[in-house]
C-alpha cells in the first residue's frame, strides 16, 4: 500500500490494518471474499492464515481465498488451515485462457481434488483473444506494443484465433454475430473448474457482449477442436503419470 518493503506483504499487521481500511473506503460492514493477491516469501504462511482467520471470526470477512499462488503453496495453505482448524481456502484467482492453459498441469487438478473454486482474471489474455491483434490488417505497432501482458505465444495463438473465428462465424446471439472474444469467454464457462470470470469493459455495450457470452453453447466437436489447437505440451511428471496410470488401468480385471 505504499513505497518500500515495509509497506507491502501478507503479514498479520498489514492484513488487519488494510482490511479495516478497505471496509472504511467501501463503507460496508464486511467483505464477502478477501483474497491474498500474491505469495509473500518473507511472511510464514501460518501467520497469513491466522490473520485471515481472525478477520473471519471478527465478522469483517465472510470467506478467504488466494491469488497467483503455485499449486504447492495453495496445498500447503490448505493443509495448515485444516490442521489448525482455521477458515478454509475456498478460491484461487488465477490466469486461465485458451492461449494460457498452464494451470492444467498442476493447479487445476489440485483445485478439483480440494474442491476450491477458480476465479479467472484477464480471460481475454490482455485483449489478445478479442482477435484484434491478429490478422493481415493489424500493424506491428498495434500488437500490444505498449503493454504486452500477460505473455502469449503468438505462433500458437494465431492458430487458436483462426479456429475461434471459424466457430464464431457460425453463431449468433439475438440476431447479432458472435465475436471471437465471446467464444473465449464461452470456452472458459464450459470448463468445469471455473467458478467465475472477472471481465472488464470500457463501454456498456462491451459489458453486454461479455454477459451474452454466457448464452453460447459450444458443441462437443467445437470444444474438441479448440482443445486440440490450444493444448499445452505435456511436461514431466505429467507424461510419466499418464503412462503409469494407463498401465494400471490395463492390468486391472
């Protein structure tokens, strides 16, 4: 909340002070979901979780979550919370898109195992999945030159956008053509681990378009096509686990 190392972090003092400052700014008695926005390597996880539990017991916060934590960090927090009978971790806010499926390696299996909800930030990958940064009519100067975030593999992304355009071209909502951006949001809403999506809009019509994406139904074939073009390569130990699981299945009778 300021300059310098002592004006940030997830220590007990910061959490207690800043939560109450937020309540004052929001002019409300409690916060529905209070999340730790990033992992603080300088503060023990135990201290952070105890502070969050205090806020819940005091009635200032209803539920607590995390954001941008690795799978092992989230799992450690869940284990500590269960061992100490603290308030549970109910959500993880993370980046997940058709051009950013890294979560599928470790984080999503962990969330499904522990019944933790997934709240997606930047569902259009910083506007990239609007389609306006790919195509023959887009100049190099306009390709997110000022703020290229979150990072996107443009070579793979171009193929993903192409497929999304083809799928969008065959659909309409209320007589209006479906956009590439709406397909990106619809795909997320079809993913079982996703609980909610954080969308941003500069104009009312953009917000309306984002909300309309919830009406889009993607067929099994369309989902398979999107999966194939956007699938991330398997990494160890993922491919080993898959191989060993297959062996186990093949030997059972």
